[in-house]
């Protein structure tokens, strides 16, 4: 259960500098307004009739402040991008640099190379990010700074920040990156330094807690849909054709679910949050057999996180400590492909199966229109927060409003699809899939 104390945002100290943005505090004057520190966004957006509204649980609203903590001409900011690639990384970098330079008149922005390695002892020299350097980077995928997984010594990273005189560090990444940012903050605080740590939530999995959408997700869904539609065409063009598409989603099936809804051609959507059996009279293979007998083609979308059912305690992990779902021993895509082929061969029913894994294509493309807008807004809110001295936060969006989310609660758990939710109802209604596990069918029959 959340408490108001967990939602409280830390600030480096009293804000004594006037913002150079020249915004307004007067409603209706057709000039954008500063956001007062007392502005809040409620955590709970709905309640049952008769329930009382708990207004003590609320996020601090993001946006430009009338007074700021850092003196812009003497401020040095830095940016680091960590984890896997994601559409929109360059958009966020560009917008941070442009907002700092043109609006706040901060003259020096550094870019640390290849994730947190860029703050380590063997790092390449940091890039000096100017408007000219970032002018066209939003037109390409990837990150101009490069990226990596894994952590460096927190003490060494803070040594680097202190040595270079960095006042604000913008950390662009997902769960592991944000945990690293929180660790840096704790060391900064232990040393009594005035360095702001502000995160921008990057993960195509869309699994950062208390943030309704992370950048890159819209683009990921769009590209995944293209792969799914291609698999559908292949399946429908062959007698007993089966299209199988594996998409990203370590612990959460948001890409699989939303791409399924975008395509409207999927017959089975399999995600980590919802149990399914492969064998047995009510399992996937039995239901797929019925589907092919009736319609002669089928389309399956599966999230990579379904592999965790195959992993044991000694399974291979990447530098961030995540299960390596590309490991052949547990990679659910080829495993399911082979199981389907084996099942239908055993019963003497020939099938034509086409397997597609668009994972790296999804990660590396430029941001689409929606993500480009979203990246720009997240980046500018991050700059407003950093210049105001807000720290140990990640910029979020909740109920359509941008917020300051303390990193500790954003990383406490992963956001997942609720199988009882309207989202999963929409998925099962468009696919027509039944409960595919003994447990699910039992629970459904008891309802």
C-alpha cells in the first residue's frame, strides 16, 4: 500500500533563481503558465459510488517552476542512455539539449558514452552536446551516445560527476537504469553534493510502475503490428497455415496485447501474466487443432516473457540480471514453433508454420509521430524538474498529466497487465481465445 510519504519528491534546496522562461501566473492571458509546487495529480482515478476520495495519495505535477534551484549560466548538465535500444532515444536527447540551451540558456551539456560505462574508469571521453550536434539525430534510430547494460561502481560514477562538475544528470532508461540512478542519488546525498538525478522512462515493454506509458511503446506496437499482419498473410495463404510471432515483453505483455488489438487478426495472444497449458484437452495445441480443422489457418502472438516458465534457477542472465530469453534452452518462440510442428506431425495433420521474431527491428527504428511528440514532452519536463532542483525522480504520465514519480516507487515492482482488466477482456474478445489452462478454466467455471 502506498503512503503519502513515499510520493514526496525530494528537492536539493531553496529555489532562489528566477526562471528565464518568461511564462505566466495569470489564467486566461494566452501565455503558458508556470506550474505551482502545490499542484497534484491523484493516484486513484476512479472509485465506487459511496466510497470517499483519498486525496492524500497524489503525485507532484510536472512542469516549469517560476523559481529554479540552479543558476543557468553556471550549470553543467549531462545525459546518459542505458539498457537496450528503444525508438525515441535520440528524440529525448535532442529535446533535452535544445530546452537547456535555448530556453534555460545552459551552455554546456555532456553526453556520457555507452551507458553507465561512460561514468566508469575506462570510459571514452564524454561528448559535448550542442544544438548543432543534435540537430538531425531524431531522424534515426538508436542513441547517438550508445548504450550498454550492467552497472559501474557507484562511488566511481559519482567521482566522475564530481570531477566534471555535473549539476544535473538525466538518466534515460528502464527499470535497471532507474535503479542505478537511485543508487547514484544515494551516494550523492551521502557526500552532501548538490547534484540532481532525473530519469526519463525508456522501455518498449511499458512496464515502469505508476507511469501509464513509456516512450518507444507506440512505435513498438506499430512495428509489431506490421510483423503480425505479415504472419497473418502467410498463414491465410496456406492450407493449415500457422503464423507465429514472438514480440518483446520480459515480465509484461503490453506489446503483445496492444499489437493484437491493432491487428485484429490474431487468434491466440499469449502473455506472461496469463497462464496457459501447451498440452492437454484444454491446452493451446488442442484448441489450435480445432481452429485449423474449422478455419484452416491461425495466428499466434507470444511475448518473450512466457519463456520464464521454462527457466530454472541457473538460467543464463544478461549484464542487467535479466533472464536471457534469447538462450536456446528457454527461448519460447522456437520452443513453441517446434512443439506445434511435432504435435501436428504426430497426429498426421500437415501444417505450414512461419515463425517471425521482429524484436531487434522493433527496437532500432526511429520513433513514430506519437512517440516523437511524447519524447519531446517527457524531455522538456525532465529539464524543468532538473533546473528546479528536483531529484531522485522519473518523469511520468498519469491520467494524461505529467508527474514527478519518486524512483523508489517506480522501481519497486513491474507494471503488468491485470487479467481481470478491460484491456485483457478486449484482447480475448478480439481473438476469441478461451482460457488455455486447467487453472483458468476451473476459475472461470466457478465464477
